[in-house]
């Protein structure tokens, strides 16, 4: 889950969705981060790890969209 070198994609994340260690994924800067990706797995992300991940597409839109989470 923390390996930044894997060929990360939505398909890979979905294929093994029940096997990932989501805290590790949340801090992984190698994922193809987007608002859509964050929404797709909204109930699985570790918010503390996400908040420290510099690879997220940080923007006012992102913060507004997820401000209640």
C-alpha cells in the first residue's frame, strides 16, 4: 500500500479494494490523485494520512468538497 512504484490506477485499487491497507494508501504520493479518486473511496481513506500527503491536488475546491469529512 505504501509502494509508490506500483502502476497505480483506479482499476488496480478497485481490484484489491478489500485487501489494501488504506492508511498506507492515504499517505502514498504515487497514486493518481484526483477529486474523483478521493470520492470513489471516500469511506476508506485515512483522513490524518491524507492531510499530510503533499501529492493530493490541493485546492479550495478540494477543501470545500470534503470539508464535512
